């Protein structure tokens, strides 16, 4: 019976070398379905708040094509090395096991995500002649969560985001959200365009409206996009309700009062607080408290918002500071924005990898093929062989995990910092006059070995939430066209929403937007468990993310899509051409009450971390709470300025 079900879903499709490279069939065999889900693989820490499973050979899955194929989400090597560093596995290494390279740099930047690239950009602007910088990252490609997936389906190249995506161009429509302050400077300095061309729908139903990113449709721009909500019914086929906030949830099998409360909350312009110190008042409460206790909505309204909030900020309403929800323009706060806070969103083909590539091109022009044009920066191949040349004053070292950072003597008087990294299975160390830790607190608290107690205590309050992004390559999307939707929300076994973006055209990248041609359907999957303590929620999510095999997630995706779209002609075995998973174990810091402004007269933990420690400074997107590419780069820039002061 299990074998028959697997064949029906297309899980029995074999993989050839060509299939793997082109991602035309990524099935992995029905025999793998016998294991229970979640499927624990390998050794597992069985105690403590960070207890998680190791990863095994069927965990990662295929990566598609191009420069990013070997780096989709956290790689198995990154997970293994990071957990060993967390557990102190490298600290006891004898001197004979660590090779001193003799290298010396003025600045070493740990982490090549948006914060690290912002630090590198600031260094290149402020550096004095002869000063040298090395930026190190544990992944095979720079960008952090701002990377892309590429898949070829029947000769059509498709590009989708691995994680971070979606932006509003400054000064062109809409009110800039609080968390996006500062983006405009980078647009101007880096030369990022503010107007874009998108593929035009052909052979599609009249009036079909698309989102241009993978976030706007779930709330902020839902009124502009052809969206549907799918409701299950006991013992009967599910029900689709199109554009429910315009149609009043129509035939949805839910209590009328529940639907009405959600509509009232989403459209309300009421201000929950009219006094002074709005920001601090909000930060003293959870978003759930504001919704239910201050505004008086039922828990059904909170439940509707939980996945939206978790997808945007990390965890659900019970775990998130109300200020974080306010800064993200969540329901209940529209009165402070004078209307709809957004009227447009964009996404580069690979999500925010476009911004990462602009930073790299500006700081290391030789790193990406071609001229400094929009088309060349986004489409040019990465010249990996040029990134770490010893003759250059600015270098990038990928696939290297920093496992220890410590001052060479007392922090207040040391002349250098010793950096130890794992590269190619060997431990190497070198010296820097200053270090920027552009990595998250889950790394810094274990790697900076002389970190003062105040910093450790601050980092101990940070809650990190995982995230999963799945790009599903389709041979066609006629089944969506028949439904009259391009995006949807649902309750099920895998995620809560998915959408088909209107793809941006860049140079020779001209993807079709035709229901009978290939396209990418993208799922953004948060992990949240309302009612549990926030840290436990984060641990539970990582336990699932790290213990469920690729075949099991593939099965869940196929089952979910068959349930949603089977009635309009979708066939999982026939219509899915490939699946790429991008797993991020610490995608978000989930900012709880007090994260932004502190509590009980004490400073916020993030402000403690922002202080320079000797010759080491800390800068990462998580210090903003609402993580976004521009402010992340600003945090890195601030940290590198702190280091330059002392060197």
C-alpha cells in the first residue's frame, strides 16, 4: 500500500546524472518512506536546551544548477562544524594540531552575510593605504540567507530565493517601514536601480494578479494579489475561498464570528495606545497581549496571525514583542501608518542575493564576471578562484568555519586577536589587529572565548527560530490558473502558504509567465509552537528541521500539493520537476518583550552586545530585531568603524 501511494505521488522516479544536474526528477525512492516522521538521523544530544539531532546522508537533497548548487541553506558540513564548536570540540586541540599560517590582517570579518558584506563595504571606504582585510564565511558561497536556487526544467532556467527576499524601493510609493530605515543610502551609493521589468502573463486567465515577492501576499498586499484560502472539511473535499478579505470568507467552513473578528483586526485603524513612549510601551507587551487584552479580539484572530508573524519575525504572537509587530506593520497598528503601509514589493530573481552581489561587486570588482551593470552583477558567474588571492588587500575565504576568536593577551591591552578556523578538515590560525563578528549570537557566545560575562548573559536572552524555504519546480501551473489564484494559504502537513511570483527579467534571464510553461512555486515554512516558552519553541523547530530527511519532506510537499490542487488537474507524479530545500537553523532572532528597549530599568541585551570588546566588535542583522538587508549592513558598518577606532 505504501509503495502504491509513493508511485502515485511520483516518489519512485529514478535519478540519472542528467536528471540531478537539471533537477528534472528529484524523486528518491519509495523504500525510504518506511521511516517515521520526523526521522531522526545520526547521533543526538539527548539533554539540555540545545539538544538536536546530527544530520545524515539523505538530509540535504539536490541543489540544482550554477554557482549556488553546493550551498542551499545550511550545508551538512556547516551544521556539523557549528555544533562541534558549540560543544567545545575544537578548544582542546593541541598546538601541534593547529597550523599557524603566519597571516596578519588589519581587519578580519567573520561572516559574509549582509552584515559582513556591509562591514566589508564600510572598510573599503574608510581604509588607509596598505590596510588589509579578510572576510571569512563557513558556507561555500557568500550572502548568508541571501542566496539563490537555479533549476533547469525542459530548457527553461528558473531562479528562486533561498531565504531573504522582498524589498520596497525608497521614495517610490508606499511608506517606508520602521525596520527598513537606511536602505536609500545603499541604493544611491551602490547604484541599485529602483525600477524593474517583469515577465508579462500570457495565455492566462484575465485579471490574474501576481505578487512580485514571497511575502507581500500573506498580508500586506493580499488585496492586490489573486489569493485563495483552502479550508479542510471532515470527510469531505476541501473548500477554496478566493480573495477572502474582499469576499468576507464566503463559503468558508468556519464560524462567522471568527471570520468577522479577523476581518475587523486586519482592516482596523484603531490605535491601541495614544500616550507618549509608544515604542517602549509596545516593547513591554507581547503581540498576543495587545491583540487579545488591549484590543479585545478573540484568540481565533491571534491564531490567524501566528503563521504570518512567524514567517516574518520568527515565532508566533505569544513570543514576539508588540513593538516588533508594530515595526513590521502588522494588523492592529495600521492607524499609526496613516493608511496601507505598502503599495508595492519587488524581489530579484534570487531574492536578496541581488543586494549581496552588489556589495561584493563594489568591494571586490574582480569577484563577479562582467562590468558593474545591473545585468552583469546579477547574472555574472562568481570567480571563486579570485576571492582569496594572497596578493590582494581585500580577500574572501569561503567554506571556512571560525571556531575560536580570542585576544592575544588581556583584551584592554592586547595588540592583536588570534583567529582559529577549520578549513578543509584542518585547523589554522592567524592574527588580526581587529575583528568584526558579523555572525549571530548563537555563534559568538561560543566562538569568542574571552567574551565578558555581561555579553554572555545578553546573548543568553536571545531566542533564535529556524526556517525552511522550499522551491518546487513545476512543468506547468495551469492548475493554479484554473483556480484563478497565484498564491494561497491553507492548513496542512507542510507549511501554511505558497505562491508563484511574477518573475523579474534581468538581461538574458527572461523566464516565461505562461500557465503551460515551467515555473517555481515557493513555500516559506516557519516553525512555531504557541504556548511553549519561546526558547523551547526554537529548539523544537530546529529539532524538526535537522531531523527530517529530504525524502520525508519531499513526500510531505507532494501530499500537500495533491490535496490543494488535485481537483483542478495537478498530478504530483507528473507535474513536479524538482524540489530544492533550504534549511536555516537560526534564520531569525525572535524578539520577545523587552528586546528593543530593555525591561526593569536594565539596558536591552542588544545594546550590551553593540559595545566593542577590546579589539572585537559585534554587528549582525539580529541586533535590529526585524531583520532586513539594509539595517543588517548598517550593523556591520557600525562594528567595523568601532574596530577601526582602536587599530
